[in-house]
C-alpha cells in the first residue's frame, strides 16, 4: 500500500461546482445562495500582502462591470474573518477603495481543498490564486490557476464571463481575445454535405471549418 498522501480530485468543468457553506465578512453564505446568478469565486494566498491587495482593489473597481453581467464576486483565503475585516478596512484607508463583496474565512480549508486551491508544490497552508466561474445553475464553467508571485488580470475575468454568456445565448464560440462587438465563430458543420454548403451560407467564410459572423 502506498504511503503517499491521497490527492483530492480537482473540480471538473461543466459539472456541478463543489457545494459549500462558509462564514464570510458578510455573514454565512452557501453556493445555493447564488442560484440564478453567475459567480466568480477567487482565492488569494493571504490578507495584508501586496499582490493580493492589488487584485482586491481591481475586483472592487470592476464590480459594476460584473453587476452588469448579473455576476457576483466571492473572495477566499485561509485567514479569519477578523483578519479579512481588518484588511478590508486597511484597503479603504490606504487606497481609498471599499471592498463591496464578501470574503470567505476558510480556516478549516474545506472550501480550498474542495476546489483544489491548495497546491502542495506552492504551499500546504495557503491557497494559490485560483479563480472559478460558476453559472446560474451552479455548473463550473471555467477555472484558472495563477502562482503566488503573479497577479491576475481582472479584466480577463470580466471578458470571460461575457464570452461565456455570449456563447450560451447564441450557440457560438468566441475567438482569441474576443471582445463584445467582435465577430463570433460559427460552429463547424457536422457532415460532409453541410461542409460543402458552408461557403454559400453568407458567413465571413475562410474554410468549411472556420467561419465567423456578427451578432
């Protein structure tokens, strides 16, 4: 029998996001509280650290963009809610930015472990910079992991939520660096007959498998 510690499986895309109930700076929350809304759940290594501070300022400043997309924000670190509150107050005092979203106090590491936020190659006691996008039905649609040393681009998560919503609403894909107003990718035809007809269907046609259209 192996003496290696059992590794918890990572959550899977397009499957139900791991359920949770946890204390936050806004009181107790659970995943089901966000049903009917999109959710960006993101972890950070620790309060009162410089890279994390820049990220929280950016998430706070982008909140109106997430609100426009019917998307809530929920932070997490393996700190107490007292530490979170003190850090939030410090950010408001030193940077002039109010943190308007809740932060999970995950001292038990239950949520961090369920979402694979603990990466032993980086730390056994701190969550890495992990970000999860969960849709209104509680399905995990995207997840991104960053190392301790490098901050995320919050604008990318605004873009990604909007891209996911666009794909869902229009049954299309979006190309690299897609922005609202750009053309989208039409799903390629599934049969040889349809592939032959694709050139005459009025799309921005490059080849049978690659066509774009405006929305």
